[in-house]
């Protein structure tokens, strides 16, 4: 499939893909955050401008309309990942979604003597919330190793899991290696010992069709800004019966049923988990982003990123002083190291060529320790990436090599 034809008209819809002086910008940091299409910018501008009002409270027409739009955004998120509307909680992003699960479900269901299973490749936002809770409660955190090529080793997970495990929390797609989890098998393994499965879907939703029901997950977390939507919004999906039973984690307006100084009762889920005035314009921006992605087609995006990832891995492997990390079928994200050059230096020189990559530990320090490096260089793709970005990356690496002798 020649997926490059997909890109040309799409690229023009992203004003952020030009440099300040109007040159093409080779943006290879979509794994950190995606550029925004004009339809998302317009949706947020409208929501903050001509359509702006609060939700859930106003008795006037504008507020009622905004409430309808906000709840329609929730329906769109639900439809996008195969969940039901009442199972979607808007959060500030994946980080807050995972903290919500830890502080609400975790605090209510985990006790000393229990165990949870994470993996070596997790983002800090799927490690630290569990450590904070562990330090309060005293359960144990086990760490699933990786296969030699850098996937979560589900055979090892199967051997490690016991009835003491109450939760398995894995990245659906690694933000460093692009490794794609066999999520269905992870769910089966977790459920076989009576544990719940939480998937960190941050890097999966922009590049994989996701159906939480077909996977059999219990919790699914993601951020809008990696899916071409705004920052400051994301979602937690939780299976209905689990969400219904979870206690509130933050108190304030909107999440209540009745408040007296003696006793407060709470709204049903998902409202119970959305204390305070929500991120209204951002929710509408997320809905616009999903509409945009669905308009192109997640399967098409998936094939396009597959093509770009394969080409990049091949091009980098042809350089005998470059180490490419992660499995051959990693998706959308390629981490690598150029011998003798710190990733930050490489990133700085590439920047002079209008190529933007990420250099660092990618909020995955345990994975860096496992790889035996302090940092990697990372190229990550989006809908708008094309062969010219790969060519510019390769040319920039060659120039760096010349500079470093
Ligand atoms: C796999 C993964 N999980 C979680 C996060 C955290 O997302 P956010 O900072 O939007 O909450 C990221 C962001 O880099 C990520 O890539």
C-alpha cells in the first residue's frame, strides 16, 4: 500500500508543521504530543468563543447546548474505543486517569499482602501512582521482564501471576520501543488469577484500532493530546460494574448528589469522578480530533505508520554505528543510539536541519536501565509524517556523524 498519498492533503491541515519562516518542519515527536489539525483548533476556538458557556448547571439555552455537546463528546470517546458512554470519565490525561484508578479502585481494593504486576517498559505514569499507593498500603509490586527484542514477556507474566495478584497494568504500546502488547492475552492471563487489567493506551489509540470489550480489559487510559486533540483532557474507561463500585477520589462541585455538614452523598458514575468545572473546550476539541481520525480511518493510519516505522528501522539498521532498539514490528515509534554521540547532541544538530526528535529517558527510566543507556534518540510518527521526514532524519544523522568525526 502506498500510504504516502494519504499524507499530502492531510499535512496541509496542520498549521504546526511549518517552521517560523515557512519551511517544512520534520516533526518526529508525535509520541510526545501530536500536532493539531485545523478542525481541532477551530472546535476549541468556537467552544471558547461564540459557543462558550458552562455545562451541567446553566438554565439558559447556551449552557444547555454546551452540556449536550460535552456529553456528545463523551459518547464519541466511548464509541471510539468500544465502551459505553457511562463508562467514560474525562480526566486531565492518562496520568490523571491512572492516578484515579490507583487512588479510588486501588485504595478500596488493594491491601497488604496483595501484589500487582507492572512491566519493565512502563512510562513513569504507570509506575509512580502505584508506588505512592504501595507506600501507604503495603502491597507488593512485581515487574514483568521483557523478551530479548523488547516486548512485555507474557510467558513470563503467566509464570509470575498468582491469586495474590489483584491488578496487571501494562502499556498497550510502548512509548519508547513501539512494542505492541497482545492485549487480549494479557487480559486472559490477568483474569485467570482473578486480577484486573489496566491498559495504558496513550500510544495505542493514535495508531491502533482499540476495542476495550473485544480485548476484555477492565481499565483503559489515554490522553487527547497524543491523538491530535488538546492538552488538559484525556479519558479513563472502566468496565461499568467496576466504575459503579468505585468511591470518589476528588471532592467538590458537580460530583455530589446532596451535601450537608453531617453527610454527603455522591452522583452516579461517571459524574462522581469529575469534581469541579470540567475542561469543556478541551472535551469538544477531543471529540473533533476523534472525528478527524475516524474520517481518515484508524486502519489507514495504522498501515501508514507501519510503513514508516519499517522504512525507518531499515534505514537506521543500514548504518553500522546505529543501534536500533525494540522489536521489528514496533509501531509508530523507533528508539535508537548513534555510537559516540549523546542523543541530546544528535537532537540539537537535527534541530538545525528542521528535524525534531525526542532525546532522553522518555519517562521510562527503568527501561533505560534495562537497555543499559541513560537515554535514547526517538523518532515517532503521526498521520502527517512521510518519507521526506525519514530522509531528513537520515541526512541529519549523516551530518552529525561527520561533525563528530
Ligand atoms: C505510554 C504513555 N503513558 C502515559 C503517558 C502520560 O501521558 P500524559 O502526560 O498525557 O498524562 C505517556 C506520555 O508520554 C505515554 O507515552
